[in-house]
C-alpha cells in the first residue's frame, strides 16, 4: 500500500528538483521516494544523477575558460 504526502517547498527548490529529474530521466515522485529512503536508511539503489551534474559542471567550466 502507498500513501500520498503533500509538501510545500520553495519555487526555486522545485525548479531545481524538476530540472534534475529531467536531466536524469526520472520522475519527481521516484526522486523524492529515494531521497526519503536515503535519509531514513542511509542507502538507496536510486541514481540521483550526481555524475551527470558533475559532468555538466565540468563542461560549463571548460566553456568559461575558452
């Protein structure tokens, strides 16, 4: 059985969450579930896209150098 949880978060945080989920091809729901799992159990099999974000930041840094 699953339950629905509603939370109010700042617009900027929601925008960042939506952008991250779009980049990694996951739903906001799955991302939030995995985040809760990580906080409660200190583990998750979910790929939060940290490698993708690091690569994008590296590419951005390279472009700024040129």
